[in-house]
């Protein structure tokens, strides 16, 4: 095996561990760890990179982003080893997370709060468990948006869905776009979110909660993954709205008061989705036909 092919194999193994193995164990609440303070791929990447490469500071102080493209073979091996040790229960994830947060000048949260922690980036909102096993859908608007304010210069005329718009029953992801997404430097979770969105047909809309249910994740994680969509509008993030059908985020900003809201309204209406700007909401049934 050449040096180049060995490095590529290590990169793939590293992405598998922090992007698939550890999030899967966390979501299933595997007993290998007493507590899982994080659940998504970039959080595991942050913890491992800080402990292996950062050591005395955040890993970004010593390595250019994206990390996977700039890590040496030795660094990849070290991160893989620590990831495997976490997966086997030989290393305490809570302690490693606490060290990573301290390196970044943050205080670790008490273990009692760990269940509520799904993401560590900009909060949006999350689904929460009710008294039964049915999940209550919580609008992700709560933590990000100020009070609703209508945009005055977007007409609130209610267009009807045009029968001329082609709405495929079984959406097929364009092979070229699929390759662009899966070969990108985005984290495996962000890739899965974008691939899921490619299934939403023209003329339909879905919600952050619906996407998160499909991916066995959280609405917060999906919202954070969509804050920067490098493949828009081919990957139609404009077709995702909040659980209460309010407009949601677009271009990194939230709701009808966001500076990109009019563009989202224009895209949705252009595809036949009814948008009531007086209420700041879309109308119709939520599409949930993910496969």
C-alpha cells in the first residue's frame, strides 16, 4: 500500500468513527459510556481532535480546517485510537468533553444536563419527550428568532398550487449532485441531511422535525446543518420550514424578518407552495416521504 493510499484509508476510518460509529452509540444510549454528553458527529470530532491534536488548546490552533484533509498519518492514527477507546468504554467521554470545553474557555455542564444537550453550536430548538412514547414536536423558532414581524413588501396574495408543476411521487437524487455531496468535506451528518433534502419534491415542503425523525437525530442538529448550504438551490433547503409551518431559517437568518426571507418566499411560491406572509406561514401538508 502506498503512503497516499494508506493516508486515504486512515481518513476514511477516522470519518467512519466520528461520523457514524460514535453518533450511533450515543443515539442508542449504549452502556459502554455512563453518559453521552454529545450526540452528533462534529461534537465527537471536536472532542477527539482537541484531546489528541489540541492538547493544550483548541485543535484549530494547530491544524487548518477541514481537519481531515490536513491531518498527518500519525494524527489520524491517534484520533482513530481514541475514538475506538471511547467506543469500547476504555476512555470516559464526559471527562474528554470537559477537557475540550476547558481548552475553549467554557465550563462543562453538570452531568444532569447532558440529556438535554444535542448540539453545541448556535441553538435552534429541539423535540422533547412527552409523558408517553409519542414525541412532541417543538418549533425550532423559539431559541433563535425575535418576535414575528411581517415583511410589508412581500405580497400576501395566496397563490394556488399549479397543476402544471411536476411533482414526482418517488424523487430520485441526481447522480452528479449525489457525488458532489458525498465527496465534499462536509461532515457525514451534514451530508446525510443534504441528501435527505434532495428527496423533497418540487411543490412540497417538510419540517426540521420531519427530517430529524428520518435521520434519528434532532431538529436542532438539522437546523444547524442547514445554516450553510453550499449546494443551494440544487439542494432545496428552502423547502424546510418550522414545525408550526412558520417560515424557519434561510441564509443563516430566521423567520420573516430575516434579510433572506423574501427569497425563500419567492422560491416556495415559484414551486407552487402557498405562503401566507400575513401569518408568516406556509399552508398544506408536511411532506414526510423520506426513504
